[in-house]
C-alpha cells in the first residue's frame, strides 16, 4: 500500500504541475493501476496523499492544490464507472464513497478556514483584488482602517472604492493617489499619512504566484515613526551641541567688545543727536547674546540638580509670572485644583524654564487668534501610576500636523521674531529629567501640551 501511495502522490504532483492540459494522463495511468482497489479505498489514499502534499508547501499553494485535487479525483473515479455497474451492494458503496468525499471536503474547508482566520487577525490590513480588478477579500483590520463594514467593500473595483460614500474624503484621495503610484506605476511600497497624522506603510504584491490577483497590505507604523523621529531629534540636538561648542564663545567675545565700545561712544552720539543709533545697536547686541544663550541651552542644558518640589506650588508660580501679560492680551489663566501632596523630583530652575516656554507659546497662539471668544489657558496636573502628567491647554489658533511634527526642531518657528529654540530647550530639559512631552492640536480649536515627569 505504501508503494501505491507513492505512485498516487507522484501522479497528483504531476497533475498540479501540468495543470489542466496534462490532467488526463496521470488519472488514466492510475485508473489502470488501481483496478483491484475499491473506490472508497481510493478516496482514502487520496485524502492521505493530499495531507502529505499540503504539509510540505506554502499555505496559499496548499489551498490551490486542494481545489485542483477534487477535479483529479473525479477524473480518476470516472475510470471506475463500469465497476459500479457490477457491484452487488452498489448503493452502499456509493454511500460510503459519498461520506469519504464529504469528509475530504470538510478537511479542505478546515484548512481554508484556518488560513482565512490567520489573515483576518493579522496586524496588517489586507485587501485582495482579483485578476479583473474587483475586491474579493478584505480582513477585519482593513475594514477598521477604512471605517466601513468590510462586507460592503466586496465586489468593488478601485473606481468604485474611491467613490464609495462610506469613506471619508481624505481616504478617497489617498486611494486615488495609491491607484496612480501602485497600480499604474507598479510601485511595491508606499507610505501615506492620514488626516489624523497616522503613518501607514502600504505594500502591493503582484506576480504569477497570485494568478493575476493583487494583494494590498496596510500596516500602521505610527509608533515606529515616533521612535524614528525621537532618534532623529536626538541626533539633531547632538549635532547642535557640537556646533554650539565650536562657535558660541567665538561670537560672544567680539560682541562683548563691540557693546563696550558702543557704550563709550554713546555720549558723542548724544551730542550729534544720534542717540537712537546707539540704543538700537546695543539692543541688537543684547538680542544676539540672548539667542546665543538659548542656543547653548537648547544644545546642552546643564545636568539637572534635582530636588523634591510640590507640583501645585511650581504651577502657581508659573501662573503668577504670566498673569499680567495674560490680562494685556485678553486672556485668562486657570489653574485646576491639584493634590497638595503631589511632588516630583526636578531641577526647579530648568523645570520652570520649560513650563514658562510652553505657557509663553500658548499666550502667543491666543494673541494671534482671530476668534471673538476670550482667550483661555488651562493648567492642570494628575497622577498617573508612577508619574505626573502636567497639561497646558489653550484655545488659540492651533496647528496642523506638519507644524506639530517639526515643533521641537531647533530653529523651526512660525513667529516673525522667534528663534525656534524655546521648545527645543523644553524637549531636552524634559528628556534629561526622564520625562516625555507630546502635543495635540487642531487648526482653530487650540493646542494641548502634555508633560510627563517621574514621581519622587
């Protein structure tokens, strides 16, 4: 029987390789070899052979083989048609044969369901377009990404998907772009960003192994991008430190000399009625010195000298420092009640500097807002496990995703007179304290900064 099974496996393998063009030959050969074997025994050998073959190939190939194997078996059994006519218990043999075939079919369905279940629960969204361009399969995650029931997507082609009313406008635009990049230009990989700032890596698989189908997989790589951006940010700040160490003193020394000589010349300029010139030059020199000071702090803040401080007293002091400026800009600063026992271990000077920079940015955003409502800055703090989250929220102009992604980059600023170093300083200070800072913002609705610092 083992030799017979080997012949059967060889015939099946030849059938799978040759396709329909060579299908009659292996079935005919086996038909003559198996003359003494009962039909139900042939089906049993078929089932065992298929299990051996399926175990040695890829899942997709196994499913294709199972489908082809039924045709092979029907052709083979056709050679036994005369045999059934001479069997006494013809009905019983047919019933047994039907049961074995049903069992084999269930085995195939079990394999198909298993692999479909794997596809359904992958950490990537999957959509399969058939050779005619219509969607034949969508997994659960892809339906979740698109925000529509996946069953409603089946049978749609790309134009139909792009015009589907259930999708958001941004997703429809992305689909049109992907059609151009991946289907027309045949690019395999593409990275897209949705309206919420999430990063997706889209991969298209073409080729003969899919029989003309196109498999699109979509993976959310937002967290990986955050890690990459954090590493990139640290690299930029490290490079900034090297530049600062090389040029800072070389610039400050001549500026100090120029400022001293300008003060000596000031009385003579007063006599000539040009005192304004002296004032402007000294102010600009002081401004240059301030920029260099911020530059040095943003690249390499001093090692924090930590001590225990009460969060409520720290935030009350920050609020007090900005109250007068807030009144002038038509803004209210609200400090939510904070647990008096809540403490953090920080360098008070550096922590205050970071918070002042953030509140100053909120005031500037409210000052540049065209909304009729009164400006509002809310400051609060809550305990989260072993950390404290401090939140500064405003109802200013808000920011788009592009601005948010560059917010902590040195020298990036949206202000006419800004240096672009204030938030870079905040980022480095908070990182040096073992904390984390993030920003959530939308155009027209305002901005919220979240600073997480460890408890003592």
